[in-house]
C-alpha cells in the first residue's frame, strides 16, 4: 500500500500504481487490481481517482480511445453519484477499485461509499433535466450496472465483458 | 517489497475564455468538464448573459472529458437562453460528441463540429 500526499488530500493506491510483489500475478497474468481508497467523497477526489484509474486502464487494457472514454465516464458518474448522494450534509469516504480478468476479457470497476444513498431520479428525461443523468449514463456505457445499497453504504459495480473484443465504434 | 511511486495527480482543470463577435458571445473551454469545473463554466455563462448577447456559443472543441455535470450546464444554458438568445454548442471530439449523443442532447441543442459553423448557424 502506498500513500501519496497531494496537497491536503491523501490518495492511497495499490495495484499498478503501488504494487506489492506478494500479490503479483494473482490469476495467470491478470494485471494487479487498481485501488484508490480512503479519500473524502468530494469533487477533487472524483477528478484525481479518475485520472489515476485512467492511467491504470491505459497501461493494462488495450482499448480504443472511444471505449476508454466510455469506461472513464461511467466510473466518473459512479464516483460523482457517491459524492452527491451518499453523505447529505456530512462527510465520508469513497473508494474505487478495479480489476481486469484477461482470460474472460472482463473489466470490473466498483465504487463504494459508506453513507445513505438517495437514489437519483432516473426517470428524468436526460435531454431536459438539469441532474439525474449519472445513472442513465452508467447504464448506457457499462454492460452491466449493479447497485447494492445497505445500511452500511452503497456499492456500484460496473462490468464490461469481452471488453477489448466488443469495443465501441469510433464516434 | 513495495515499489514507491509519487504521482502528481492533478485536479481536473478547464480554461474558460470569452470572445465576442458582434452580439454573439463564444465561451470556449479547454480541459476537462466535470463536477469540479462545470460550476466555473456556469458562472461564466451567467455573467456573459447579463451583457445581453443575441446568441451564445459554448465551444467544447478542446474539451477532453465531458461528464454529466458539464451536460447539465449545457441543458440549463439552453433553458436560460430560450427564447431570446440563440444557443449552440461546438463539439467535435469523441469525448464530447459521444456522451452528448448518448444522452439525446443533440435532439434539443444544436451541436456543430466547429465554432465557425456554429457562428454561421446562430446568425441565420
């Protein structure tokens, strides 16, 4: 586990950014998982976690620019939703983890918060609505979007199967 | 054994410029438009609208990342502008055109490939 102090923020990462040899090569050539944890659920964390995840993705998944953008945007929306909805008037953390299973060509990204999520209004028309576009975007961009809310918090899991084989068309 | 890396991971930044051509105001963004930077764009748009343009163009041709918060600003600006101020968006890259298309925003707001095309469109 590696901690980088970035201004007043602490970004804790493992996987491609800081790796432990003990955990190397866990599943026959799968890249080490990405982890960005123990960061406050705010807009700066969203930007920083997205940038770090984008670096990991570029290093480990051979994606076209369009598909990489799709993945980054979906993950961004999951992070942004946690920031906006998990901790009304209070503070808390948001964690992003991701792993790529080479054999199944499957990418999984998980965003976790530890607050009480208010489900955004997914019925709002995204062409006219000021907000509530995050969930619509995630569902459009990820192959599978699973949202699990408990008293302990909310976990959003985004999955892409056959990621590199079924890439989004250019533009 | 641990490998130590000290990464500089910047918060998203977006440079916002304002240009006028006669009574058309062009707000140009360069960078990433997400929940960090979208409020800046919204403020710049609000200030420009107070000066009474006949048309407003938001130029996203140099935006490399467009999140839902950026699209929210486009939709809100469309509402603010109509019916008195003609509103158009210039966007050409994958990072902007694809989410705009996915969300159906192009059904509501005129999207052009270049600022020049948008300028012509709002003048006619």
